[in-house]
C-alpha cells in the first residue's frame, strides 16, 4: 500500500515522468484497481484512467474534417485527424500528445498506426466519390526497414480498401528524402495519391516537391492566413499556387475560417478548401451536399467582387493604351522632345516612366519619369538590355505597330514599386516600354 501511495504522489508532482514507469509495469491493471478503491473521490483517478486508456489506445481515435471542392461545392474528401479525450472527458486534438518530449518515437508510431487503422476501418462508411486523406510523418518513415511491407499498405490489404480513393499526406517534418521517395514509389504502385502537407513553411519543400512530384499540395495554414491579410505573404502564396499549377498539382487551402479566407483561396485558384468556415473535424461523415448553398453564395460574392475590380482594371488599361498611342505618335516625330509632352494627359495615370529600346533589347533612350506633374529625364539605365523579358520578345514577334503586350507584376528595382510594363512597337527598329503602378491593375 505504501508503494502505491508513493507512486500516486509522484503523479501529482510530475505527470510526464509517470508515463514511462507505467509502460514498464506489467501489473498496471491491478494497481489501477487498488487506486480506484483508495481515491474514488479525487481527481487523481481521472488522470490514472486517462493514462491507462491512452496507453491502450482507447482514448486515441480519428475525427474527419471535410474537404470542399471549389468547382462542385460538394464534400469531395476528408482528412483523418488524431483526437483524444482529456481529463475532463472532452474531445481534443492529440497534437500535444504527439509532441510530448517524454514519449518515445516508438510509442508515438504505435499510437499513430492505431489511429490510422481506425480511420481506415471507417472507409466503407465514406460517401461514394469521396477520398480519405491520412497523415504520415516524414520523420517516421525513417524507421521503416521493409518497404515491401509498409504498414499502411498491409492495412489496406487487410481491409480491402479502394486505393484510388486514398491520399497519403506527407506531413511537413524533417526526414530522409531518399526513404520518403522510396515509400512514395510504393504507395503510387498501389494506386494511392500523394499530398505534401503544410507547404510553404519548414524544411526543404521545393526539393521535396521535385523529388516526390505530389498530386496535391496543401498550403501551410499560417502562411495562408497571413496571405489573406495582404503583404509579401500574398505574393508568396500566389507564386506557390503558380508552381503547383505548372507541376500539375491540385491546391488545398486549409485553415479557411472566414468568407474572406474562402474568397482569397478562389483568387489563388485553389481546387479544395478545408476549415472551420464549413466544419471542424467530426466523428461521422456528412452529406456531400451539406454546404452547396453556402458555396453558391460565396461564389456569387467572389464573382461580384472580381467583376467590379476587373471593370476598373479594364478602364484603367484602356486609358494607358490611349497614352501609349499618344507617345507612339510623339516619338516618331523627328523633332521629339520629352519637354513638349503633355502633363495633363498623364496626371493620375499611374505611369512611372517610359523608355525606348532597339529590336535587340538595348535601351536607347533615358527613362522619362513622370513625377509631381513634371517630366524628368534619367539616363542611369541607358544601354541596359531588356531582351530577356517575356513582354519584350512577345511584342517583337508581332510585325504590326498596334499590338500591346502587358507584363506580369514585378517589383521595379530602381523604385521598389510593384509595376507592370506595357510594350508596343514604334516602328521596325524601336520598341516603346511604359512602366505603370501595378496596384492600379
């Protein structure tokens, strides 16, 4: 009895160090039974029961968060997420448990596989045409010895699961890339799809994308939510989205909690959305049509917003084009002087400067800057070559003098302003380039 009471005191003093002792105690059931009798009226009993049941994997289980298809508005998939029961009997994320420094990787892997199997056992309840995504830590793949007997594939064999509807999410943790690639090859041979989770934060993800060539990329939640608020994170997310499109990956935005999050996700070209705007992870699968009305309203709001913005951009672009044709007429005059250019026409135009190149891309005039309603000549970039810029060689490919090419947004290194370049042929030997503030476009 004295020994038991000493152990109980240790639990109160240091709960985390009690866990390894229990793992080595073969008489845990007897001990817990005695404790139940001694401490029925104390909160300590809940701690002991919680530890015991966690060790035996009875308080660790999967919940399922729906993933919405932006094109269909339907629930097209679910992500299985680890959950636990806390000391108060509430369902909580098991994330803290899996990050506990006093629990060995071996034990965590055992728990993880137990949760994974529970999730797969519910696969037959999944609505038709829905996929199930399960997480596998990249770091834990390091512990695999036999890649011909990967635990997940053995579970699929045992449960006879349709592999075409299963996605393996490689979580964003450090791991041996060669082993990850080997595991991915085995998964793909079995018809499974591969996703990279938390893309945009952490380890060498671009290298991982090139090596794995995933089917799906899930944007890092924190990066996505920062991007919604604007700034550099917005540009980063748009670049990552472009990378995904060019490599043939589908984009999932997770952490979608507000209408603004959803609308930004649409602007990034996301194929799927996941987050509390629709549903947290829950115990059971839902009707695939659960969020159709909500998605329809959000799409209408998005379309209304972008149409308004696009109309303004169109009007602004038309104004710039008129100014370009004005400059074209002035520049072909033999007595051209920038000092004779109108200032009223360019007031509030968003124009930064213009210059002229030859057909080899060499800048043959100064930059003519428009600032404070005044034209200023700046010859610092005279002689620079711009032939490598896509908008330059695109306009060069056209023989006519009436075709305007507009560049992608970029940051001008002399002014540090985001801009776009409008490009137009002057004649057979010269090209006009006009830099305009991109915020107006």
